[in-house]
C-alpha cells in the first residue's frame, strides 16, 4: 500500500469491517511487566537529522513499534497481498490515506497523484494510472475503488486558475489538471457568485465525481460493476475541520452531504446532487 511508513496508530479494540473479518488492532506502545499497556507516544525527530537519517530513524520506530509487534499481520504479507480497496488519493503531504483512514499494510492498493485525478480510458495515454487500475481490478480483484479529494488542494486551485488563452506555467502540471477542464467550466458557470475558495471546494467535489465517471470508462471496471463484484465510492477529507465524508455512485446520481457552515455566507447543511452517467448500481 502507498503512504507513509510511520503510522503511529493507537491501541484500540477490534472494529467490525463489513468488507473483511474482524480486525485485530496494530500494537503500538510498550507494556509493563504486569501486562499493562502504556499509551503510545508521538515520536518526534530532531530537526538536525539529515534527510536519510530521518528516514532511517522513522523506519526503526516503525519496525520496533509496529512490524515486530504484529507478526500475524506481516507474516502472510511476505508471500502475497489481497487488498480489499484501491484508493486514489492526492500526493499532498497532509493527506496520507494510510494515516487518516487507519489502513493496515495489505489493506489498500494506493495510487497518489496531483488532485487524485483518474483520467478516462485511453490506450497509450496515462499508462501509469491505467496500469494500476487494471492490476488492482483484474489481478488483485479489489472489491472497492475509493477516490478521495481533500480541502485546500493545490492541484484543484491550479485547475481553477487555468487560463486557456495563456501559455502554460508548468511543464507537466497544467496538462495533467486539464483532465478536469470541463468541470472547471461547469463550476464557473453554475457557481459564479461564489468566491475563489468556495469554487475550489465545489471543484474538489466535482473532481471526485469526474474520476468516478472516468473509472466507468475502463472496460474491466465496467465489467466488474455490471456483475456486482466492484463498488465505487467518492470521498472528501477536510483536514481544516477534521471531517471525512463518503458518497456512493448510485445509478444517475452521486449524492454528497456536505456541511456548508464553513462558508461564511452559509450556515446550513445542504444535500448536493450531481448527475452522472452511471448505468448500474454501485
């Protein structure tokens, strides 16, 4: 799975997971001779460490507090992986899905890129993303693909700032975020009265919905959706307010319940429905 290796996870009782058997918690933190567990401590590293030294120190902490204490988890992973989820998340350093969603090693096959975008199916284009989807769906046989947007996304801000009549600012970024050019125009057209930041929030949601639609253009994804062996889920992580919302792609609508109280001109909860061409239940 992708993401940071230093996941300092609290010692918690097992949780029920509808997609897998009951999970044992990762063991983090020490225990006394009497068997009493000490609460885990957040490990900090000296700012004076070199780049490689910082990584080695982080691995030592991971190995001591997680790897060595969970042989029942890591043992089977030495021979194979069988993740239930494929997760698309942004490369933003603040939104590591293995940390924010408490995902264990082996639980999620993860792709991270600018703005969590999934391009539409096209042979000989965007092969990195396409090959990851094909591997997850046809070989790993994941049960659920999750696309996660997030607050304050730099890629989304860049998309909203694009001016088609001006030269590109960057070598690669502009062409990548142009995957969402149609939804940029949609947000500008339908939400013209909103501020730039508010439009970015709307565009963060629309970008997830676009990626959900684009996933359906991959023939191997469409086949799995048709026979009911695969689900698509959209999500948004707001790290400013510490919230996480999910919504399912269901028939012709993607439904998302979002609290708009964060926007200064609103103070209510709204249900936003976005029409998308989904032909089968998720």
